[in-house]
C-alpha cells in the first residue's frame, strides 16, 4: 500500500498542498511498537477520510514496518477513496533517530513484557526536535494544528504548547475498563465508585521495573492536553467510559473512536490486489464454519521452548482444528531481527501428525482476515487489547492466556463482564504454570461444548452491536464524527 512520503530533509508539503491554507491539519505520533503503529495508521485513514490532511511521524524503520504489515483493508476501497477522500492525504514523515540496541526477546524472562523494545522507545524521544520543526512549518499553513500522540510518548510533542493555533490529544490503546481501573487506584480505591468490588480483584504488578521507569518518565512531561481518544466503543466499554466522568482525576474531554480495525464487509478482495492471498486463508477455505481455533500471542510475546511444547501437546490432545501463528516477538528494529528457529521446539513428528488438522504459520499473518473468516470459531490469545477488539468486532470468542501489561485486566473484562471468553490460566507475575491439559481443556471448552457455543452466540451479539454502531457512523466508528467536528469547530 503506497502513501505519500516526505522523508528526512524534504519536509515541505507536496505540490498539491503547497501554498494552500488548510482548515485543520493533524499530526500523529505513535509509540514505536507494532500494536500502536498499526492503530495510528488505522486512525490516520479514518481521519483523512474527512478530507483532513494527516501527517504520520516515526523513524524510517518503523514507517517501513507499519506499511509492510498493514492488513484488513480492501485495496479497492482505498483506490476508490474512502468516503471520497484520497489516501494521499496521509503523509509519512520519516525522521532519523540515534542508533540503539536491538536485543532479541528473551522467552525465558520472568516477565513476558517486551523489554527488548525499550531501547527503541528511548531512541524515539530524540524525535522531539524534528517534530517541533515540523509543527512550526505546518502551523503557518493551517487554521488549527492538531497533534494526536500516543499516551506513552508525550515528550516528543510537548512543544505544541508553544504554538498559538496548536492543541494536543492523547491516544490510549487500552480499554476504558483498564483506564478506569488505573484512575480508580490513583484516587485511593474508593469503594463508593461503581464496580469497586470487581476492581479490587484485578491483578497487580503486571509491568516490570524497566517499563515502569519509562512510563514514569513520560508522566513527568507537562503537556496541556485538550482531550483523550480511546481505542474502544460504547458497545464494548460504555459503562466504564461513563464511570471515568465520576473520577476527580479524569476531567478531560474524550472520544471512543474504536474499533479502528476494519470490520465492515468480508474478506479483502485479493483478486483485485497486486499481492497474492496468504496461504493460510486458502487452508481456512477448506474447513467447516466455526471449526478452527486461531492461536496467536501477538507481536510482544515470545514463548519459551517449554511453552511451545505445552501448546503443541494441548492442541494435539484437544482433537480440534487449529491455525497457529508461531513466531518470536518483535525487536526494536524489525528488519535487523534474527528469529530463533522454532521448528525443533515442537514435539517430534508434530507437524506430520497434524497435517490434516492444523497449520502453522511462521511469518506475519493477516490476523484481521483470519478472524473474519467463517471457519474461525475461536481465538487462543495473550489478551492484548488490539486482539480483543478485533476478535469482539468479528464475533469470535476467546481463550485467554494473559501475559503482561493490561492483558490480565483485559481478561477480567472479557470473561467476567462481556462474557465472551474463558481463562486458560489465572495470571501471575511468573505468567502462570500452564500445562498441556490446561490448553486441551480450554480449546475443547471453547470449540466443542455448550459453554463455547453460548460464548460464541454472545460474541456474535456484541459484534452485531459494534457493527451497528459503525453503520450509524456511516462506515466509520460512531464517535469519529464528533471528534472531527470538535477539531474543526
């Protein structure tokens, strides 16, 4: 997918825009981790569909990463312009950062948090100066300059405060339920607030000290934010979006602009694309409806040798069909990454025995399309919020093995509130002692039981509500209109 690019040393607008005075211009700055990069690109696509120019800022390596991995969009829709708006309204600005360490992920770490990404996070803080210069240039060509920045990287956009026609908005890639739990704890866990009993049960210490140190460094940045965007929607997170207004420490305007992953229509029309359809989708075509469990632990989790064997044995003993994405977590520089060889981590003869019942994908897989496929009936996942949103919006129930960060809290929302998932194992700081039996039981419950059927029905009902909200928004997330109207006021 091609976008207009303004590389380092060529930051002027393209010829079509030069000399024009835009009404509103948006600059987006994501955290350099795949889940965040991807969400910002989806957000850029939606905002640009209002004929608002969007400038997406990151390093050259992360620009290449997010564009090479994009999936879930019908390219014909892009070529014909979403809502009449050209995708050329998205301009990439690729600024260099100092070299940084790119250690491999350690699958045997006590914590599953991707500490190997932290050097990239710190290196990206050097984007402040080029971003400041870009903001100054753009501010002269627009009535209002809007910055949307990842909540975990405000340092690089703090100079927006010195621009008279500028304003900033933070973007949270987490659920409103998780955010509400964080602010509730900051206020001393008041029992008078809604859901306090449920919040008391949430797991603690889900971040390692290194990650906490980075987050604290960003919390120290004083920036006059004009509001907050959530990657969620009221069909999923409605009560907790409302509960946030009851907290004294949360006083900003907010918009729930999710789900950002495409959910309208079916699979992409690969016959109209230049690149071939992924082979795993052709395998899914041959399977019965709702018969396959999709197994994937995202881009930030590396499984240990023992965990790989546990999952393999559990899948084999479950007697269920599966599509398993088995790959290492990302490093801070995807294109310098040397992954482990994982073939020999599987039980001897596993792939031969599973030849007709399962498939293993070792490269980047089109998760959105897999979840949209009629043969996919369940999702064994780490419970990252992006994966949860994709699964919910596609009506696919989940078996949850939470790993780190917001995953344990998300698992409570999915299992106890929305009731569209079940736990493989309770979370612990040592990420649990999962056995093949636990995997086997979870997959069977999800795929071959009345309990799983009920969750599937419930997931499809929630999905229908989400899709209705997208339809009410004219093909966009429902609160996107409100946000764009606000920045155009």
